[in-house]
């Protein structure tokens, strides 16, 4: 009653007005599809107002704002709009009452797990939002990492490459946000998905997303990865430097540098919880010769120059 009284008797703040406008757009979506440019501008203003608004005002409008953002995402927004909607969702939970992270993450997982509601744009929007929540709150929702990994595997079966891209970007954010604190099974499944499905995808945007997943895997300490996994992934990265698309080559060059840096530093290698037989941390002996110097000297063919440029970029990231 107290909160309702305050909301009814205090003039709308800029944030409240924007939330009301967003609610109106979502409510009228059954008669008219939301205009992407209008939504983009509104969400940009909404994100700015969250930073400026006092927490007390955020708390008054938080639930309404979250509900409207969720509704917009599952309507099937285009990539720029769903990016801003996901960012706004994480910002308002962060500044308002963070307890809602659990219910929001759970509802997004439930939506993505329900095959009957897997319309491509809707799935992409939910995946992007869940990934953004993991990126910001991953340590709080690490218990759901395995389920999120399984969801990513399901989304990789979509014909639309943008859904597969969002699936791997969601997985990347989940890995980054959770660090090495998740269950060992989650990391094992994630690595298997990346290497068996992601890196060999026909779409270049999906391959780039897979390479970034590998880089993130290395940056969080390669939870559960042994010498064979590091060697196999590094070998694939070297092969990918021959890809005809420059952005793919660059992404795998960065991943290779991160993997080799991890392989050379056993102290940075992380053992996830719940693993019955932990993989002993071991240095990847001779990796610089095998994956950098040797391939650089042996490079030949029509893209030998591009391969050498990629290996040089890998060396830079290795040093960083």
C-alpha cells in the first residue's frame, strides 16, 4: 500500500515516463509491430535515465520496467534493439533490487527450453538477455550454467545463423561471468559444444563467436582443460588462420594467443568444482615452436601472407 501511494502521488520522473512509453509500445504490439528506430531511441534514453535516477525511484518502477523489457524481447526485436533491451535489463537490476536476477534468469531459461516457443527472433532476444545477465551477475547464477550450456546446444540447431551466433555469445558471457566457479560438467559440455559444433559452422559470424568463446575459456583459466584439449584447440586455431574471411582469422588468432598463454602458465589453470578426477595443471611444452614459430616458417600457398599476419597477431596476444 505504501509503495502504491507514493507512486500515485509523486510526479512521474523522466525514468517513469520512459517506462510508461515502453509499456504502451508493448501493449499495442498486437495491433502494430513496434518501430525499431523508435524502440532504439527510447531504450537509449532509458539506459541514460537509469544512471541518472535515484535508487528510490528505480525501485518504484523496476518491476514494470523489467516486465516491459522482457515483453519487448520475446516479441522478436532486431539485434540493435534486443542489445539495448538486454543492457537496460541488467542495468536496472544492478541499480535496483538485485534479487530479481534469479527470477529473470529462470524465466529466460524456461522460455529458451520450451521448444514450442522457439521462434528465431524471440529465441535470439532471450538468449542475448540471458547472456547479458550472466555477464554482469554470473557469480550469483552459476548454478544454472549447465542448463544454459544445454540451451546453447539446442539453439545451435537453428537454421538461422543469427540464432546460432547469439547462442555462442550467450555462452561466452556465461563463461566470462561465472569465471571458473561453475560445475565441471558445465565446462566440459561448453568446450565440447564449441569444438564439435561452433568452430566448424558454415557461417562466418558463428565461427567468430566460437573463436571468442575459446578466447574467453582461456581467459578464465580453462576450467577442466587438460593438455590434449589445449593442443586440439590450438591446432584448430592455426588451421583457421587460413580462412578466407579476415575477421574469422583475427578472432582465431586472438584465441590462439590466449590458449598458448594459458598453456605456458600452469598456475593460471583452473580446476572446476565437482570434478572427481581433477586434471593436473601442466605446462604445454614446446607450444611456441609448434603453434607459432613452426607454422610461420612453413606458411605457403595463396594465403601465406594472411597466415603469417595471423600468427603475428597471436604472438601479440600471447605476450599480453
